[in-house]
C-alpha cells in the first residue's frame, strides 16, 4: 500500500532538529522577556475578513496565498501572519483601556500557499512581537537594536539591517499616484501581475520578483521625495537613535514590504544568500499606526516584527550539544526491574538524565543500547546485587566498574555528572 505523505511545503520537525529549534526559540523568548514583552497565544484560525482588512485585499498574501475555507457558513482562514490576530485580541479584550503600552510576543505556525523552496514553506513558524501604544521612533530603534543583538547571539553571520520609512497614509497615496504616472508609459513592458497591480496597488510593483519589473523599478521615484515634514522628522530620529546605539543599518528607499498595514518605519534583516538562497530575509517588521483604528479600535500607534524560525535555524552557525544520557539502568530479571524504576526516579530527582531498560533483554543487548546512547554510566542490577543491596556502577567513559550501595548511587552519578537536584 502506498504511504501517505505530508502536504507539500509542510514539514515534520524531527527530534534531531529540535535541540537547535528550542535554543533559537528560547534565545528569542528570553531577549524579548527582558525587554518587557509578555507571551500571547491566539488561535491559528481566524475569520477571513480579519486578514482581508488588516493585511490588505490587494496584497499577494490575501490574493493568492491564504488557506481559506467555509465551515458551517463561517468564512475562515489559517492565519498567514500574527499581527492581525494579536491586534484583534488586543481589541476584543479591551487591553488598550487598561494599559497605556502593551508589549506582546508570540511564537507559532503560520500558513501561506507559496511555491515551496529552501526557506520558503506553506506551514512555517514565526516568532514575533508587537508594541502597541507608542508612536515615537525610540521604540522602533530599541526593537531593531534588540533584534540585531539576538541575531548575533544566534550566531548568524553577515546580518544586514535595512530600514526605510513609508510615511503616513497621505504620503503613501501621493507616492502611489507618482508610481502610476511613472509606470503607465512602461505598462507593456511590465509582467502581467504588475500590470494588474498598476490599477489595484502600484506600490506592490516595487515588491515584484520579476527581473524585468525590477529593472524598470530601478528608476522609479523613491518614497523619500514624498515624505511629509513629520514623517521625515520621525525617520531622522529613528536613524539618530540607531546611530547612538551603534546599530549598523542601511537605508533602502525602495523597501516597501508586502503587507498593507505599514506606515512610517519599515525594517528587514537579511542573512547571507549563500545559506538561505532567495529566502534570505530572516525577519521583517515595521510600524502600523493605522491598523488598530482600522479594525474598529481607538487610534493607537504600533510597531512590531516577525522572524521565520526555519530561516533562523538554517542561518544559525550554532551546533547544539547532542542529547545527554548520564545513566542507563540495566535490570536483569523481574525483581530487579522494580528497583530499576525506583532508582531511575531517584536519579532524575537528582537532576540526572536517565533511561531505564524495561525490555527484559540480555545484559549484552542492554549494554549495547547504553553504548549507542553514549551514556556515561550503566547501572547493572542482577539477583546477586539485589541480595547484597548494591548496584554495579559501570563507568563507560573511564572503563572502570565498582559496587555502590543502592542508597548512594544517585548521589554518586549526580556528583560525577555535576548535576544538582531539581
Ligand atoms: P513578513 O515579512 O510577511 O511579516 O514575515 C516575517 C518573516 O516570516 C519573514 O521575514 C520570513 O522570515 C518569514 N516568512 C514569511 N513567509 C514565509 C514562508 N512562506 N516560509 C518561511 N518563512 C516565511 C509579517 O508576517 C508581519 N506580521 C511582521 C510584523 C509584525 N510586522 C509588524 N508586526
């Protein structure tokens, strides 16, 4: 019978990979907690109109990539990103009425029906954070610097920090008009997708992956010519704050990002193309000062980011330690097995990593398993040892062996493996 396989672009994460994943996740979570972010978990499924309104009807994500379905007359979507759900929860629980500033982070699976490639999947994990209630560029700089620091801690080489300002809604409208004027005479040379974008959302042409579109976009007007004095002052203060922090960055006037909710500050961090190929953007974010009001809430400025965990794991040069086994308990016979279970529990209470062989197989096969786990000790209990009240403690690294009174075994192993009681 043929095997049932995982859905294309949706991957299993096997134990061999999980040590690195857990390390990346905890490095991020610790750094964010230290900066006052608290964890939030929102549902994976939300109502479809939430994403249409928040992310934007004419974005690639909403137009082409969402996993949407109707269930008992409800239009639902597997979340393609985390910001919309976080803002929905912020409003639904009237958090804005209780907190002047809210700092949340989240970690979980997102879904986009993109063409799978290295670093680009249909189910992928994001760790992200949102700051709601602060409109100044100070927290943008704080966030960018914090993220740059985390990528260093994750040992991701050659990180490039790119920033830009999209301005407020008026700036964006004026810029959009200028782009239409610029691209209109070149319309026939644009890809079919970009020709369509010219009428729906001209800003998206700058995001196009088509090389012909990119060449044409190279001479398009840049946003900076359209920034209002307030937008300019906001962006200048962001750059001065980053300079004061010594955070390296490059201003990229053509950075627009693919989601419609952004205003003013935009940023992305890239790792080397050699390791990640086309999916070299490990994280992206920016300001979305209009979204809370757009979703029916009060006027509340906000900024946030999300990082793709798969991309971080691929780009990180960290080799996590392999799994540790301090002791492998080898009982010979039924009576010994009861003692093995008790001894295993006691060892774990001493902070040790222990496996117990409960298969009832031969000494030879149990020792083979202890070897394959690279266990430091094999703790052998046979009838003679049971009668004597001892355990044979075989040190598989020093190649030595001694008898230790059963009551002292846990302390002995814990001392050698330098582990304290939990
Ligand atoms: P985004 O740029 O769409 O932003 O995604 C953020 C990160 O998620 C990307 O930089 C990338 O690392 C990862 N990512 C996106 N799509 C995929 C994919 N198909 N496969 C693997 N990784 C992927 C957002 O999602 C915004 N919600 C970020 C944000 C939060 N802005 C403000 N607050």
